[in-house]
């Protein structure tokens, strides 16, 4: 077997008319430049190499194309796998090639300047997974999004101005991507990390175009939402499913999805660690109520569409409290939902109502835990730290604390790296199994949406929902 020691293979094909005599089974000729062995001019990003067949005295010339991003990469940029190269003169010999591994991090996105606020809101409300209109009113989705974003822009700008003039979400997600890449590298997994935001730059579409340019061969899709919801992971995955279905390259790309990961031991322990650290800042630790505040979703998502978000959120809180008890922390706790929009009913209890009720019950110390979020953004920095904090004091709470978002906390990033590696191992396992055990985009969507039968699933995909 010949070794592609210093080659980044993105697309191999055989020249059936190109032959060269070799005397050594491991002979490999690498031609860096614009010409192949026969002197024909090639692309400036093309490299040619010759492999001995192993069965005869004839070598076959395989030609590989390279994009600009592959030039100058280190040998260890991608993991090594074996690939079969076949052709009229190949006699079915194997070539060891570089496998290109990618990890796509999905997140919400946020405006980076005050001028970005209105277009960001438009993108948000134009998403049918955020504002769900009946099929007969589908044509009004974009006009309605334009109206709502225009009306809400002024108030939203005040919020973003209060936290520095823009969302820090992109910078924090980039930091997480860099930390994840480092953690994977330490485990001898060499991958490129991509960021795909749903409603602002870098958009998911931009990330997918880069994935295509880099010619990734195996992709792990990792939403940065611990719990699955139609309005978060589901929306991003629906977009991915649509793009993959209509793109020749992406449609054949080996991929797997981590739909939710709230139950992972590393995540649970990381949350428990942050909570226990913040509890130490209170005067009377035993009297502190641990208050989990989660991003809300419309009640219809759960009751009619089968969104597992509420169930996963409650299970997540249970796991964290169990871990805290294991550490000797037995404080009371509560769970509520924030960030509701519009006149419809959302998941209850609401965060603001619960704060008032806790104050009325005589609670004096409250530690708020932003359980839905792994990065700081407007809902933690402004809604929780400013609005709910002031409401708590007005409701009789005397001591207030807030657990920071996980960010790049070491054990959290380490656990994400472990999760990615577990998914990559499924590719190898699948090669020997008759049934696909991996979570693909389509399978993930079906698993979480298919609550009322195939008819509901198809109706949902076609936009024929009647949830509002």
C-alpha cells in the first residue's frame, strides 16, 4: 500500500491512459507544480502522483484537485483513513488518504452593532419556526417580520446599548470553537471547526459554503443548545436539511448530529461546579434558592408539535440538582421560563412572575442559573442581570447572584470534545452495521417532530401547520 504522506486529497480520479514503469511497490512520484508526468499543463492547485499497482508492473496515475485553503496545511490537519481508488488501470488498489473532518457549531447569532439590530430581528421573525403562521397565511410571513422588527427595533437597541452596543455571542462562540479545536487536537483528532449562526453572521449558509470549499468528508453537527427545541436546534437543522437536500456535495456528505447533550456527565458536572462556586459568595448558603431560568417557547410547540424542550429542561435540572446533592448541596430550587414575546401563551411558570412569588414567600437570597445558555448574550447580560435583578430587589430579595454562562469552562469544552469523538467513532461502527445508528439531520428532525404520525411530519415540513 502506498502512503499519501504529505498530500491533502480532496477529489481523486484516474487517468486511464497514463502509465509509468515502477520497480518498488512503495514508489510514489509527487509532482508539485503545473505539469504532470506527461508534460500536460494542469491547474496551479493540482498535484499528481503515481502509485504502483501491486499486481503488475504498471502504475496508475491518479490526479487530485486542491483548493486554496489546502495549500500550506500541516500534515496533521486531518485524520488519516483508507480510501479505494478504482479505474480501468487501477486493479482495485487501496490508497491511504487524508480524511477531512469538520465540526459545525450551530448557534442563534446576534447583532454586533446597533445598526444590525433591526435586520437581525427581521431574520429572527421571518423564521417560520419562530412565528408559526397557518399555511393559508404563509405569504404574510416576511411582511409580518418586517413590521414586528420595525416596531421592536427601538426597544431592542436600548437593550443592546446597555450591554455595550452589540451582542458578544459571536466572539464567545469563536472562543469556544478555538477551545474545542485545541481539546480535539490534544486527543489526536484534527478537525476544522465552523460556526453557523441562524440569524446573523456568520450565517449557517456561509459556514456550509466554507465546508464545501474545504471539501470536508466527515461532518459532526453540534448545536450549542444543551436541550433540543423546535425554535433553536430544530430551526437550524431544518435549514440544514433543506440546503443538504438541494446541494449535490452536501447531499452526499457523511454527517452526524448531536441533537442535545444536557444529559452528558461532563456538562452536568460543569454546571454543578459553577453553581457551587457562586453559592459561596452568599452569606447564608443554605438559605439560597437556586433559580433556573430557561428560554421560553410557545406552549403550542410542546402540546401540539411535540417539542421535547420542556421535558428535557426538567430532566436537565433534575440531573444538576442530583449532582449538587452528591456534593453536599441540598438547597431548594425553582425552574421558570423567560423571554416570551407576543400575546400567546408560553411555557409557564414565567421568570418574572416566579421572582415576585419567591419574594412574596419570604425568600431573601436568590441565585439565578441561565440554564438554556452556554454563552453570554442579551438574555443573560440585560434581561437577567438588569431587568430581573431589579425586579428581584423590588420583590423583597436582598441577596442576588447569577451563575455565569459556561463559555470556555475547561470541563465543559472537554466534554464537548469527547462528544465529538464519540460521534466520529460511529462512522467506523456504521461501516459494519446494516442499520444506520448515527443521528443524521433528517433522522434527528423525524425523531423530534414525528410525534403524531407521518402525516404530521410531512405537513410540518410543507409548512401546513396550524399552531397559532
